[in-house]
C-alpha cells in the first residue's frame, strides 16, 4: 500500500505582531520577521490584508490579496530584530 499526501498544506500561518518595522508570523512553532524595508507593499497594506497570509508551498508565504510571495529562507532571525 502506498500513501500519498493529498490536499492543501495543513500548516497554519499566524500573524503574531505588526510593528513600525514589519510583521512577525508564526508557522509550526517557529516565528519569522518580515521587514517592511524588504517588502514595502506590506507597510501600506490593511491589517485584514496582512492577516490574509498562507503557506503557499513548502517554504513560501503568500499574501494573495497583495500578489506577494516570500521565501522563508530570505527572512531574518527575529531574535536579532528590535521590536518597535
């Protein structure tokens, strides 16, 4: 018997914080910082659009309403980012 993965990715993405410098998202108990300097489209986005984020495929965040996809490996370590 072979088992196949069927359906969408079940990992939840949660926006945990929005600050003057960027946003923090939580995926499977790991937090990532998405800086506005790197992704300025997020700076002027509504809160609703920022919260409308999903894990599009392994290792990529997707904001469909903003037509933005971000590779998790491109994001910095949130422990080194000052909270504004």
